[in-house]
C-alpha cells in the first residue's frame, strides 16, 4: 500500500483532533496517577492480562462499573477527585455515553477485536486522550502501527478490527470517552489531522506464518499451550495480516494437536471478538 492509500485508509480509523494545553495534561496525568481509582479487570477474553479500567462517567454513577453500555452518563465519585479532568470534560460539552481511565501494563496486549457491535445502532464515537505513555505502547489498525502521542485528543473508530499493546512500559494510561454524535462533537471532529507517526507493518509470507506455527507447535508439545497461543496472537502486532489470521492459526494448531474442542472454542472466539456473521 502506498503512502497516499495508507493515509486514506487510516483517516477512517484513527485521526488526531484538537491539541490540549500541556499544563492541563500534566494536571490530568497527576490526577490519573494519584486518584483513589477502583481499577477493575474486565473483558478478559480480549486481553493477555494487564488491562485495567475505572469509570469517570457512566449511567450508574459507580466507578467500579466498567462494562460498556449505552446510556446517559453522570459523574462517578472518582471524578470528584479529578477537578482538572472534570473541567476539560465540561468544557468540551459533549454528550457522553461513558468516560473511563484505561491502564495497560508493560508486556500486555489487547487482542485483535471490534467494539460497539453489542450496542444499539446509534451514532457514537470514541475519543482517546493519552495521559501517560511511551512509544512502545501502540495501536494496530488496518495493518498499521500508530503510537497515540500525548498532547492531543484522538478519535478511534473501534468498529474496525484493532488491537493495542504496551511492550516495555511504563503503564499506558488513557482517558477514553465514548460520546454520541451531536453539534458539539461535529465541531470537534471538523478539525482533524492525520497521525504523524504511522508505520505500515510488513506483510507476512506463507513461510513466515509456517515458521511461527511450527514454533507454536513446539511450545504446545512441551506443554506450554497458553504460550503457544500467545505467540500466534502477537503476530497481529508484527505483521499486516488478513483479518482474523491469528485466530485461524490457533484453530489450526489445535486441529494438529487433535483438540477439536479448543479448535471450536477459538473459532467461536474469532466470531465474537471480530463480530463476524456465521
């Protein structure tokens, strides 16, 4: 894919919106790192472990309620400990569905997936504000690696297959706001900028995939089945792959191992995580 094609493809998936004041970001970062947040592990089927969230605004008003649903968001008690963050959310004037902090630990992965498929089909958008991050934390979407740098609001379209990893640390902390489409959102969305540091991942050859599958089989034969599965899942972050390839490879691995139940489980996981119609 050429640079122009890559930019066009990415523009529907991830873009930068407004820049934010550096001092405000510092205050928000301090709040995120020090507020008494009830971090919760949720969506275990999407991750390797190390993904934690806590809610700032949602329909229940409970910061420990982190399973995303449609609704009219109201502040949780946690947001009262974060005045700079609350001030920015108020200033943006958006129609919030859910606002949360998301923390991804070092050597942690969110596997390839889509979001929003389980919600009512109304216009909604996902905004990211990076608060604490380094370049070893990045998003992959459309076979392209993007580090969401601090200092700006980012818009991600999560109905495209995507995944996130944090290879080295420190913990990546983002404020994530799911918002409904309205005039305030349209005004914000009218000021877009393409990602400044997007890197197209290399295509995987049949030999590349065969080599990784053989390595996974060796691990599985030694009894390290989880490690074998994770080796294949991580291919999504190294190569530009056809959608769902990592899940197909794991299913193939289990077929070779004679484990039909595991093959069926991973085939079902692919359909669930990527919202595929059978």
